[in-house]
């Protein structure tokens, strides 16, 4: 399966590494379809950042060139969902496989991963974890039993999410934060880096600190 990556920045290059690692494992065991990276696609190639990878072109490249699938290489929750919706409408035949690094530990009999999900290296998800469309879990997080991670939500590295947590759509969970058991994080909420969340967070609210409080407090 040849995959084009949406985006060309730092996280997109990490997604390239993730796909290559998955591809190497598949090649080693010869149990699943091989994976390869076609390159990077961006909305405007003229706006290339100093650390961006060289792009194949904009999304119109897909009209003249063949790939089987796309992968989301953008770390902004709202942008992930917006671009995914646009690209699915324009290119409905392309797949968005769930990309799970070979080092990730999870109960394959009870955990579920929807299309477009990205799970980076070093994560542990226990049992009955549900990761919804286009959500992303970055490096070395722990996710407890019965946790639900909503569409487009981004969980940054080294987060500790306890069992029974419900995280809504388009949330951003900052690096090294912790969320205690059975709490809810509303749609579009932001948990600041290093925060310790001990109460549920309403939709659209940003919380910071230990213990976490609304940014306006």
C-alpha cells in the first residue's frame, strides 16, 4: 500500500518514520500488505517552513498520481478533522488506515481504532480503549481501561490517562499531563502541559496547573 502524508512539517516527518517502521515489521513477518511512503502533500507548497520536508505538491497531485491511502501528518486537532473531511469528499476511494507503531502494547481483543488514527511509538493502551476517527496519541503515553478518545483529538507525549476517561472531539491534551479516572473532557477543551486534571473539564475550556484549573481563574 502506497501512502501519501498530508502535511510536511515535523509531525508529518514523524508519521513517515512511523509508516516505515510498520512497513519494516510487515516485511519481516510477511503477514500483511507492505507499506511505502509516496511523499508529502500540502495545501500550499509555496508556504514551506524552514524544517518542512519537500512536498510532492498540493492536494491536486492526487488527481494525476496513484496512491492507495492517505495519512494525517498534522498535529492541530481542528485542522486534522477539517482536512480529513475535505479530502474524503474529494477523494472518497482513498483509504485512511489506522497507523499503530509496532512497539505499542494493547489488548487486540477489546481495543478499537477507527480510520485515520495515529498511535506513535512507546504507548500502552490496556483494555476496552476506543480511539475514534483521526485521533492521535503521540509518544510514550499510558491509556487506561474503558477510555474513549474522541475524533480528531491529539494527545501529546508522556500523558497518563486513567481508566474510564471520556475525551471529546478536537481536544488537545498537553505533554506530560495526567487525567484521573472516570473524568470527562468536553469537545474542544485544552489540557495544558504538565496539568493534573482531577475534575471534569467542560467543552471549550482550557485548564492548566497542578491541580488543573481554568486558565481564566
